[in-house]
DNA sequence: AACGGTCTCAACCGCGGATGG
DNA sequence: CCCATCCGCGGTTGAGACCGT
C-alpha cells in the first residue's frame, strides 16, 4: 500500500499557474503569511491548488528577491565547487547563492553545468584543456598565497565540518576526519582527462590525467583500476574524478606547490600499482597503493591517508608544509 | 514552411525527517 | 514509544520553445 496523497488530485488544478492565481497567492501571503500550514493554505487563500504546489510556486517564483536570468561566472564557480564538495545538495548550494532557488540551480546544473564539466574533462577528447570556470590554462603562472588562509574564509562548511563531503562516495564516511576539497577559484589548475591508449596494467585500461604541472611529475598521469582490477567502481564516476581533482587541487593550494603524491597511487605509475580513493582517504589501504611520496625511484610509498598526511603522520611524506588546519577541524 | 529532434525549466512526485499528540 | 501529519528535498516529467535540416 502506497502513501496517501497529500490532496485529492481530482479536485485541484494542476499545471502552469495563471497570473490571477499568482496574484491571489502573492496577495494572501503578503497580507497573512502562509499561516504556518501549507496544506490548509489553498482553502484559506481561495485557490484550487494543492498546498505543496502553492508552496513551490511561492518559494521558486513569487517570493521577493528571486533572481531570474543568467548565472554569473562567479555563481558557476560556487556551484562547481560546492557540488564537488557536497554533491547534489541543492538547497545547501542555493543557500550560498542569494536569490537563487534550489530548483533553479538544479535545472541549471542538469542542463548547462554538467555538460560543461563533461566536455571539459571528456573521456573521448584527449588533451582537451579543462575549461571549467575554476580551472585556468595558465596555472603554472598562478600566484599562490604567501601566507596561510583562514579556512573559514573560503570554506562554507568550516563551521560544520562533520556534515561535509566525501560521504557522497557511495555512502562512505571518512570517520571524524573530514576533508574539504573545496576549490578556491583563486588557485586553479589545468587538468583534463583522456582515454589512455597505453595500458599495461594487468590488462585493464585506464585514463590519462593530462596536467600542466611541473615536469617533475609529468609521469603521474595515468589512472588505472582499483586494487581489484576493476576501474568501474571509482574511476567511471564523473563526480568522483572531479572530487579527486578537487583533492589534488586543494592539497596544491595548501602546500603551495603541486605534487601528484596524494593521488599517485590512484594513478598508475607502472611501478607502485594502483589504489582506491576510499582507501586513500581512510587510510585502510594494505599495500603500497597509497603513495605519498614522489615518483618513480624517488617515491616513498606508504600505506597512509589524507587524514594522516594532514597530521604529518604519514611515513615518507615529502610534503614540507603542515596543513592540518585546512583539512579538518 | 514543415518537420523532427533537442533543450529548458516550471511543476510534479514521492521519500525521509521533524514534530506533535 | 507509536502514529499521523506536514515540510522540505532531490529526482523526474512534460509542455512549450528553440534549432537544424
């Protein structure tokens, strides 16, 4: 037995709202409010509409200060960043964009931004530069902060860290140590993905991460499968690839210099095997798949995690900067 | 001009959580 | 505690607009 409907659908009007209905709704709310009860609202306001429909119409269209029209680049950046951090929590994202509704943002993401993202990090177009608003093709010249930045100055979830991110990877929760791959648009990178044509890891195929970073890390550029040889679970998910980029980007910001170290294990470098994003974050990896070190002969493999690294606990880390405050509180 | 395919976005649907009796 | 009710959210739908041939 299903849930009882919220109203009798045969007795209420459905579909687009007429100007008369809008005016009735607006007039009543401006005068009396919704009375704290949307279900009984239509009766009081003299509307033949479902209460939920009234609520939606008011919140998404009629209430004051709703912003319609094109999104700015700044708004794009905020949406990209928050989506990377928390996923499709549209109401939370909307809370950071005054005048925008969750419905608006959701539509905008589904019709525009997702395509932008797909085309910019396309699997099928090799060496296409990432054109997302927060990525800059001239990243090598980007000035990095000379002093530390207060996390609360750019991280909207700083006040409530346990609610943040990572958990949107198949329900995975990174213990109490949540990290924030929140992208500061002032510190972009140039990253793109392409199908790898040169795969020799256990017969699995992978992807190339084309980046425009310093040459020392130029060989940190191949995604491969997870530890089981299955790439699909992690690598095929666009949001997670994006998240991986965000993590690298975030670390880059905090350590003031690119290093491919965090995700090296996740890439195949043909030497140390390959890893699993969940393991990387949680530190549950049991082999060398989480490589915190450099590349090739310079690498310092260790089964470690971002959490450990944030506390400077990981063995063999080559990172010079303690970055604890920026990863979790 | 006609047609078919694609895109947009307002509106709908149903679920989970909060609340109160 | 249980249950009913309502709210808010995210996913989905579909009518109309737009575009390419």
